[in-house]
C-alpha cells in the first residue's frame, strides 16, 4: 500500500509539511554490506542515488524511495541512522534553531536539484537533519512494513524538548491536521549514564519476532527485546555494522501517542505546549519564504 496521507509521494511528489519526518539515511562503513543486510531484512532494492555517481544509494519498496545508505566520510564519525525533518526554508529554520538554543552542524547546502540539506542539534545535542525539497520530496512510502514508521527522541529533559520542538514544528505537532510521527521519551536510569540524547528511527514490521530472528541471522544484535508501548510493540536492534534502529509492530494500524512524561514531571497538555512554542516564536521572527534550493547559501 502506498502512502495514503497525501503528505508526499517521494521524488517529484507533493512536499511534506514543515516538521514532518520526511527522510532517513544511514552513515555506514560499508554500504555494500548495508545493502545486503537491509535488503534481506526489509526486502529493499537499491539504486545509486540521483546525481551521486557511485557513493550514496537509495532504498526502494515497490519502486518508491524509502531511505538512503551512504559511506561515512570519516571513520571517526558514528555509524548511525539520522531522521530529517521537512522544511520549505532551511535557512530560516536553522536561524530559529539557533535562536531557540540549538546548534547548526552543517548549514543548508544544495544537493544538486534534489533539494537542500542541513544538520543540526537541539539544546541537549541530539542530532537531526533538515530537508528542503527540490525534485526529491522525501519518502515515497511510509507507515507500512519495511518503511519509516516513527522517530523517538530520547532526552534527559522531556519538558525542555517539548518546548523546543513545539517552537520549531508547532503545526506539525499540534496543528488541526497534525498526525505526528515524532515522540519524546525520557532517558531514565535504565539507560547507561553515558548515553547521550538521540533520535531513534523506527521501521514498521508486521511480525516483530520474525524480524528479530532475521536481524540475528544477518549478524545484527538485539539491544532491547520487544516491549509494549501505547503505539505498538517495539524492539531496539543494531545492524551488522553497529547502526541502531527500532522495529515497530503497530497495535491498531496507525495509532499515535502523546509525548510521554517523566515520573516526576508536571503533566503538560497540547495547549500549554502550543503556548510555549508561540511564546518562543515571538522572540524569534526571521523572514520566511521558499528559497531556491540551488542558489548559493550565505553562511555568514
């Protein structure tokens, strides 16, 4: 089943709204090994990414793009999956990120005619990407087995994270038509003390136990066995090169959940989070507008 949300249809499709997760990619030491692992696990086929020569590859499900695998440019960098949030104006969004206490790692830069990409962190240093669409709008399929299903931010301060992301992505999280694919959860004492805040990309499966067996057979590792959440059955795994991701088997189709609360945290309601986002936006109002993604980006 193709994406039925109307939010996007991959390359050449309708752009996703700002703040909606629209693409994921993995930085791997060995892309060919990644193709074998994920091709077997999710049934992905692969093609060289448009305009990339022979480096990054895109993964496809029934002809629609669903993810990318790229070689790590530096062996010291982490082997990791990164989630990218859609924006019509990456330069304006990076300005808002900085004003709200985040940092820009890589300023917006054009990727041929595909779009413009940037990399940033929130105030707790959790890394995420931004994507301003050109000819490539993002996922061609999602919310089905073998495709993106959810992004969970593990953070030490969920209240601060809720405020920061409500400020950035107010409409995507709390707008009248919002159906968020993005939650926030606390890094509690069950996590190692040295674990930093981070995003965990979830891929859908219709049989979590069978998928875990395939992960193990392919040389991956089960980090956290299946556990129930209000939005489905989740297991955390690593691939055979150390990139972590989650497998999600939905309980009731496309059920979503509100952001979880820490045990000692005062409950917050969507209206309160909207107000926090509104208050922060009032202090930070850079000009917005769709920019030419192929135009040079002023980094000064």
